[in-house]
C-alpha cells in the first residue's frame, strides 16, 4: 500500500490544519483519497464519500477493511 502526502507548508503554524493523503497510485481506479473535513478526514473512493474518520490511523484501517470486503 503506497501512501502519498503533500509537502507540509504549515509545519511552523501553532494550530496546523490536517493534511490529506492518497492511498494507492494516482492512475489506479482503486485509489482512495483522504481529505480534510472540519477537524476530521473524509475517505473518498471512486467519487463517493465512504466515511469520516477522526485521524490518519483510523482512516488507513478503514481503507484496509474496505479493500478486503471488495475483494470477496
């Protein structure tokens, strides 16, 4: 599983916003994106919103479970 993160330009900000990340390759249709939504992260797959997670770890765990469910 490949995770790409953008450059953190707000590293010295006292209350930095959460940054999003992408799981998978950009060219792959099975790519997942986690984007900031209020104080949480929203998981998006194929243009549909799947879940709103509280942190990076829970988003990655949800993506792993979702991939397993789709393969069956």
